[in-house]
């Protein structure tokens, strides 16, 4: 246990050191703090995009969902998330180009400027903030789970969530986007090495890779094929998740701003090529361990499966290896949380403080305000994590992903459809989110989703409203 804690603490200290180094290199401007002066090269951008998108959901949510659903979960996650690399070109390239030309720092700035509407800008920002905060909270949830498992209960869930939040807060305050990107490189490498190591150690403890899968096939045959445990992945649900990842992931504000921060178009093309390869490799590890968890810890219910990865590592890995492997889980959740803190702060600073509260405020004033918002957002995410009532998988698929997917039609229209109008976009977001709320709160019967997840009818409604309303209203010159 002592060795595991030494490894873990050393890792945290290294992250803090990177934050301090990045602070020394910074220029103390909003563009440098939020976008690293648009200087992120190909390799760093790739690692930053990958590490930012691989979160507590990847290590804990994936393993927990696979524990219940089985190997069918790998296909939909690896292929669906890998497919989003296409958006790196069709969306990311345009965002980089426009951001460089116009000096955009936040996603709502581009949308509001393109449509000539501060109301749309505020609405776009509000949706991103509201639906990203639950995602931010899941990182603290994952930190609490992992640190409790790593210390065998010596550190409570609440204490673990608070410690992880504090460390992230410190190096984000110091390093900004530059520190965020540099730590992402370290965290991306740590994630790949540790998840591969975890699979090897756990499979060895179970008697070998082949033996473990043979036991699953004999004792839990429904976990070996689609539709999986509980008949979860029907054809329509499978299609729904493919659509969910394709529409929602490009709308993550933490990914959007990384396209702004790219040094050139080559950096984006490199990321597009490498991302699916790493996705397929990294996602397999948590899925395997989650499925195998049924052999060692059968019968977990509720949010219990979210802890299956650290439980399996603690069961089969020696103390020093457990500490190193759990560092990978911490890398996943921290690399996402720091990015989310930074981009949410940038939107509150630029799109609320600089437009509505202190119009005409200086760059220095916004730089300071951004750091204040980072602190407030970190504490908000921690507060939600301390009162969690749902599994990580449920939190994200029922809230963050569907809510953000509503913004996809507006984003595509702003980038590619000259006939789109601000009223079309405003109507699309408003009616799309109301439709989503109807499904979420039960105002609209599940029968109206026709067997699909709500994201399908919600996206159809949002796109349809945007097209109709734009054709019926006068476009901006």
C-alpha cells in the first residue's frame, strides 16, 4: 500500500511541476491562458485530443457498462468514437481556420458572430455549460472511487474526490492551456501503458486470457455477443449510440477549443489519422476487465460496477503495480477535468463576463476573471460528485451526450450552410432541448422514440426545425 501511494503521490507532484513550468512560460493573456497562443503542434495536439476525450468514463464507465452488457459494448464504443475522427477534418479544420482568422477563443463566439446574434451566442454557451458540468462531476466521482480503492478505504470517497479536484485546480490555475496540453501528453502515455499492463496482470491472475474468456462464455454466454446482458444492444439501440457519439463528441467544448489551439492544419490531419488507432487499443482494456469482473465479483448492482476496474486491479496486482495502474485511471479523469474547467471558464469569461457583465473589460481583467471562474467551476463539479446518485454511464448518456448533440445541427449550419439564419438556430436549440427534456422527465412517452434512444428523435427534430425556420426567415447578409 505504501509503495502504491508513493507512486500515486509522485505522479501528482509531476503534474503540479508541469503546471508551474507552464506558468513560467505563459504570457499572462487570455489567448495564451485559454489557447496557448494557438501554438499546439501535431503530436501534442493528438495526445491532448485523445487524453481529453478519454475520461473517468473510459476507465470506470466503460468497465462498469461492460460488466453489465458484455463485449458488445466494445464494438459500439471503439467504432463509434473512432468514427468521430472524421469530424476532426470536416469540423475541426473549419474551426481552426475561422478561429485563426477571427481570433475566436470560445465556441459561442464563432456561432454568435456567424449568425450576428448575441442571444444565440448566450444560448449556445448556456447549453454547453449546463451539459458539461455533469461530465466534469464524473471526473471527481471517478477520482473518489479510484483513491478509495487504492487505499483500501483509508481515504474516503468524499476525500478522494476532493483531493483530485484540488490537484487539478492548482495546475490549471498555474498552467492554463499550455500546462493542460503538456500534462495531456504525459497522461496519454500513462493511460496506454497502464491499461495494457492491467489487462496482462488481471488475465494472468484469472488463469490466462483464453481461460478467462472461456469461463465467461460458459458461465455468462449473454456477455459474449450482441445484444449482450439484459438484451441491451438491440439494433435500434446500437444505431442510436453510433449517432450519439458522432453528434455529441464534436460538441464537447474541450475538444472544440483544441482545434482553435492547433498550430496548423497538419496538426489536425495527424490527429484524424492516429485517433481511431489509439481508440481501438485503449478502449479494449476496460471492456475486457469489466467483463472478466463477473468471474471474481459477480452480482454487482446500481453504481457498484463503476468500481470493477480498481477492484480487479487491487485483487490481482501487487501493490506497486496497482499504484502504477491506477495512475492511468487518474490520468484519464484528470486530463478531461482540467480541459473542461478551462473551456467552461473561457466561456463564462468571454461570453458572459466580457459581453454582459463587464462589456469592454480589459484583457488583463478577463485573464483574472477566468481564474476565478476556474475555482468556482471546480467546486461546483465537486459538489455534484459528492451527491451522486447515478452510475457514470447513466449520468453521461442520459444528460451530457444527448444535451450537447442538440447543438450539432446549428454548428454544421454555421460552418457550411449559408442560408441558415439566427432564428433557425435559436429555434433548433430551444425546441431540440425541450424535446430532450420531454423524454428525460417523462412528458413524452418512450413509445415516441420508436425503440431508439431519445437522441434520435431529438436530433431529427432539431435539424428539421433549423431547416424549416431558416427557410421561413430572412438570412443575414
